[in-house]
C-alpha cells in the first residue's frame, strides 16, 4: 500500500504520460523505448511544420513556422546529435559558412539546413524568394528521413543509463555551444531554444517515472528514487523559470545560469542514474560523465584524445624522463637549445617573442611559439594542424632545420652515452623495445610529460566550482560578453576555450579571422595557414583556434605575435577582423560587422580573460639537474633548459 502511494506521488510529480505503448522486455530500456517513440512523434511534428512552411510565401508565417520547427528540433537535439553527429553538423544544423568534411576526403559542403533557412528568412527584409527557400526546406526534410528508422536505435543497443548520459551531454552542449551563439546566429533565439532543450530532458525524465518496474523495488529504494526525482524535477523547473525571466541574448546572465542551473542539473542527473542503479555505458568518450563538475579537469578522459597506442604503463617514470628530455639541450643539433628554450615555463611555456629565434640566432622562425597547456585535451597540433599527436609533433620540431636541427637517430646515439639516461629509459620502458633508447621512446616520453601540463584551476574555474567570490562583477560580466554579444565563445568553447569542439571533442576548428601582419593593422598577414597542408582554397589563412586560458601570461598573440596587448586583440574583433580592417578576405569565417561593444564592455572582456590564468603547473617544472655523461665535463656543464 505504501509503495503504491509513493509511486503515485512520483508519477504525479514527474509527469505522467498517458499514451500506451508495448510493454518493454527489459526494465532497463523502458525509458529509452518510450523516448524512441516520442522522438518519432517530435520528428513527425517537425516535418509537419516544414510542410506548412512549404505552402506559404508570407514572411511572418514562414518565420513562425521556422521557429516552431526549431522548437521540435531542440527538444530532440540531444538524440539527433548523439546518433547522427555528422548529418547534424553538416546538413541539419550546419554552419553559415562553407565547410570541408575532413572525414570524407575534405568534401566541400555549402551552407544548408536550418541555419541557411534562417538566413533566407531573417537576414534581410527583401521579399522572400521561395525558389531559393523551398529547395532548402526540402533538403532539410530529406536529411531527417533516415532518423525515422527505429531499427537503427535497437541496433545501437540503447539503454536507460545511456539515455541519462545523453541528457548530461546535452547540458555540456548547452553551456559550451548553444548559449554562446554557436547556432541561431541571426535570430539570436539561443536562450529560448535552450528552454526547448531542457523541455526535451524533462520529457525523458518523465518516462523514467512511468516505469512500472519501479514498483517492484524495495520500499526504501523507492523513497530514494522519489526524493532524487523530485530534486531533478525542481532543478529543471527552476532552470526553465530562469529562462522565462529573460530570453534576451545580450543581457541573459549565462554564467550565473551555467553555475546555478546547468551545474546542479548535471549533479541531479548523476544522482538519478545512481539511485536507479543503472549501468554506465562503456562507450569511449571524451567526457567522464560520472564527474559532478563537467567543466573540470577530472571530467576529461585523456586517453580519449591520445593516439591509439596510448598506454599508461609506468606512466610516472615516462613523464619524469620526458621532463628531463624537455629541458635538456642535448636534443638540439648544437647542444645548446632545448624545448624549454622556446617553451619557457616562466613565460607560460612560450618565449615572449613575436616569432621564435632561429638556430644560431640567425633570423626568426615562421611563427609564434604557442603555450603548451592542456594539450592532453587536443587532437590537432601546430597552428595549421599538421600533426595529429604530440608524439608526431616531437619528431617534427627536432628535425626542423631552424628550430632544433637534429634527428631522432642522432639523439638516441647521444643519449646512449649516458649511463644515467640508459637506466632511466630501461626503467620507464621496461619490457618494451624503448628500454634500449629508441626514437619512439624519446617521442613517447616527451609527449607523456607534455600531457601533464594541465591548467584547470584558474579563478574562473574556482568560480564555476562554487566559489562565488572568485570573480568580480566586471569579470563575470566579461564572460557573459565573451560568450554572448562578442561571440568569442562560439569559437573559443567553454571550458577549454580552444577550438576543439564540445561535447564530443572529436574535431578541431580552423578559422579564418584575417590576422594582420603587425599591430598597425595595415596589411593581411601572408601566412597561408592550413591551406599549406590541405591545399584547399577555403583554408587560405585558416588557423587553429588556440585556447585563451593563461592568455595573460603568453603575450604576444596570434600565430605571428602581431599583438602585444589583449586590448588590441579585442579591438581587432570589435572591428570585424580582417574584413573589418579593409583586407580582402572573402573566406573569413568571423562575422564582418562591428561588434558594437562600448569601452567598458571591451575592458570587461579583457578582465574576464585575465581570470583564466593558472600557471601553477608551470612554476614547478624546471628540473634541478640533468642526467650526467660520466666524465665528459663539457656535456655535464650543459645548461638546464638550454640557451636562447
Ligand atoms: C625555436 C623555438 C622552438 C623550439 C626549440 C621548440 N619549439 Fe615547439 N613550437 C615552436 C613554434 C614557433 C611553434 C608553432 C609552429 C607552428 O604552429 O607552425 C611550436 C609548436 C609546438 C607545439 C604545438 C602546440 C599546439 O598548440 O599546437 C608543441 C606541442 C611543441 N611546439 C612542443 C615542443 C617540444 C616538445 C619541443 C622540443 C622537442 C619544442 N616544441 C621545441 C617553437 C619551438
Ligand atoms: C571565428 C572564430 C573566432 C572568434 C569568433 C573569435 N576568435 Fe579568437 N581566435 C580565433 C583564431 C583562429 C585565432 C588564431 C588566429 C591566428 O593565430 O592568427 C584566435 C586567437 C585569439 C587570441 C590569441 C591567442 C594566442 O594564444 O595567441 C585571443 C586572445 C583571442 N583569439 C580572443 C578572442 C576574443 C576576445 C574574441 C571575441 C571578441 C574572439 N577571440 C573571437 C578564432 C576566433
């Protein structure tokens, strides 16, 4: 009797759905089966809204239909993005600029899908050309068709645990993309669309409440389930209420929303997962969804980002060895410079130069030395993305004539001259060929060390984690501008603030912003960037979006060190990048218009960026001594960290 009363309470609060469906075979797929069915209904409704649009040419009706269709899409975004990431990215919610699909031989894909339709309907006030619009709508409909196949989902083995994980991933997506103007770039409906995403999650949670198998659980378990579900429901309600209070893209307090609602909702979803005793999926993914703070270091799974042969055996020893190698000038052709010459821990792992100094102090190298933080969470290296792993990157720089002018073969021979190095390699690579000092062991050790250089405890991180005093009101406002009006967060994604794209972190964005040659903003920089690697015209002057973490420590800025002050960087964006400065950059992916920021707003953005410093890892890096080379006095006198 008690059970029944409790269950009734539970259903009442979580939202009873009256529709009957076929009884599930397994209690652990009850909610997912219900979701599959509801997904079909939402998809159908979406398609109907598009059909209605196809019967009118009236602008306001079309705009209304578009918005209705978007609401349905956002309800099921968590599902579409999970099961159909590629169609979602390129054909359904694709960007407003042409893109290459690297996984498909760099196939060039023109803007299409929702965002293209949005552009036709909202970007200008001229009358709507239906001969342009209708084919776009039909093409979007075509891309929705395969999603109706329920067979597909049963093949994927979807479970209720996975479903809750999908909701958590959606929360991460909301915080790092949706709220930051990643889509809805013209309507600026991002905030109201976020409400639709939350309604989708709410619906799914309701299905869990309907699960008849809960009645069979012991009473004490039911009590806990009810308690957690009430908490979860309250979190969703209050998040939605916060949106209802203000849906304005510019003035919405996104940082407070993330901290008070997204953050807490994630915790409640984890609690719900646990109290229902559902298994966690064993899918290899970037985010560890058991973590209560989805924006912390602990939430990232480094082995997801590392190459396939990433092994963690004797990792501490490999890291310690890699650290010595990183600071050892024996690695360079002339025995004078080490990695740390250009990646100096005292300078935020950069070198403070606009472009690094070449070997023999003879001229400069092509680009600015980037800081080396959080590279454990990256999958594309160098400004043009020419290396796919840190291991590969090491080989490149060692062989580079102007950077270290050496070779892995030569280095292995030299290192074998030190008993101490021999011992260190033997210990760190025990049981593998690396024990005898191989090229790969050198690469692997340095890369293992680099992966330990994390930076995730800035004042901004402390604020997100709950310390309300960690940011001043102006810094807080600076984040809201960064992620909102100034659009920075649509390329520098929270929380890594780089271009590796949340929430799956499989791809890195390269963008064309039109960086000038120097801070006088007179001419476009000549570096062709990613185009050098891919030979594709759209990649001309495209660069990897770097992180803005530790930015206060790593001046000068950009691939060429053009700017020395953050104020100048913000001014550059404010003017509309290269195009705004009057350069000819037809493929610029940054909006061309002025950001219309006032002086205080510009300062607040700079103040916010300065809260992203955490160089605690850097300060402790320099080793006290380097391995000895027996009685070779000249070698033993080499300078820790090398010269520069
Ligand atoms: C002469 C100065 C110099 C030296 C010495 C040097 N680097 Fe670099 N490093 C650079 C420059 C400049 C770049 C950017 C080049 C580019 O993007 O084309 C870079 C890029 C990198 C990157 C890519 C970072 C990213 O965000 O994509 C890594 C990792 C790196 N270096 C590690 C090392 C290691 C490890 C060593 C020693 C084996 C080393 N570097 C030695 C100047 C140097
Ligand atoms: C269209 C994508 C895009 C947008 C929007 C964007 N950035 Fe960037 N950002 C980049 C790229 C790409 C680079 C590297 C450019 C280069 O090296 O020439 C960069 C570089 C930077 C750098 C220098 C980083 C370094 O280590 O040198 C800072 C600082 C920065 N951006 C801040 C901002 C701010 C502030 C905003 C908003 C006002 C913003 N970005 C908007 C793509 C973007």
